[in-house]
């Protein structure tokens, strides 16, 4: 057969359907049926928003003539029922009734379940586990401390301290000068709790003990008349201040100057010069010298 005959014997291909026939689309009007025009007209016929409804005026006389509804008491409106007290619950009995707590399954590090009641594995970085025991930083438990070893270490340290001594020997200070200054220390004032002597000692050099006797010689009389000066024998231990105070107290006079002298016999003489306001002759008459 020739090539032309072979082409003729082949069945003709099916004619392609037009695109319109493949997907016949429904018109838009069928999808959404529009409302009739009459419905739109009904909406428009409504009253405008601005328009206000005018209510008829109320007649006050008619309102008064109508009888009022009787008031309902408050108790009748909402009568609350009294609260019934609940029975007291005992927490221990409630727990016993519930029964023991359920133990949850504890998951291991890789999601593997652990037996019930087992403790959770420790996380890295925790210092204590669930029981309160110390744990190392890496998550490992700390080694248990042997008390005997610890006590032995303490005993050895105490033995060494006793043998060596707590105070260490200090180095000698190098001194570069021959002068030594005593270090300043705290000096507290005396605060006696009781007196050392029950009675205070008596003043032995009072005015009567200082002046022994007046001198009544010719030279002493001359001093009284010419120089307004009195002459006394006084105690050897008395000084000029003691003599001055003693004469002022005994004879009520004012004194300008006091001179003293120890004689060859071992007696002490005092020459007391009075002020111009007082006359030595009058004082001597009182004493009984003249």
C-alpha cells in the first residue's frame, strides 16, 4: 500500500469541543437574584430619621383620678431564703476518705519512663537534690564526708597549735637612734569605790600651831613703835603664807609684808608689818605684850 492509502485508512481524530461547551458557566443573574423594585420602594416610603413622633398631651386631672397600684412590700418582692450552715468538715477524715495520692510516672533524661515512686533525676547545675543532699556543679552527688577522718584532722591541727604555740615570734625592731621614747598608753583617772581612810587627817599647821608666842624684847618694842611691825615666834615648818593667814585670822588685821629669820638657838622669828589703817601698838595691847 502506498503512503496515501495508509493515511486514508486511519480513523479521523475526534473533533475538539469548543471552550464554551467545556464549562458552561451560569449567568451572574442566576447566582444572586436581585430584590424586586417594589421592595426598594417600600424602604424609601419609610419616615425620615429627622422626623419626630408627636405624642398627645397628658391630662393631669385624668391621671390623678386613676387609682394607683398598691405597693408591694420589699420582703414580698425578693424574699431571700435563710442560709443553711454547712456541716464542718474534718480535713484528716476527708484525706482518709480520698485515699492515698496517685504517684505520677516520672520521665528519665531521654523520655524513658521510670518506675512509680522513684525520684526525678538531677539536673545539671543544681546544688541539692530532692532529699536536700549537696550535689556537685556537674550534677554528680558529692562524696560522703567521713566524720572520723575529719575529727582526726582537727585533732592534728590542735596538736600542732599547742606544740608550736599560737603566738609567733616577732622580728626585732632595728633602732637607728640611742634615744628611746616610751610609748603612750591609756591612763584612766582614779575612780575609788571606797575611801582608804575612814577619817580625813586634821590640818596640823592651823593658826594656833603656826604662831607660838609674841616677842616682848626691847628691840621688838622698838619695831612696834617705829615701824608698825609685830614680832612672833613661829613653827619651823611654817612659811610666810602660813604666817600671814594665821595673823589675819587671829587679830583681824591687814598685812603688807612678812619676813622670817631662824635664830642660833633653832627658833624661827617672824616680822609682820601691818598697813597704815591698823596700829601695831593697839594690837600689842590686845595681845598683852605692852
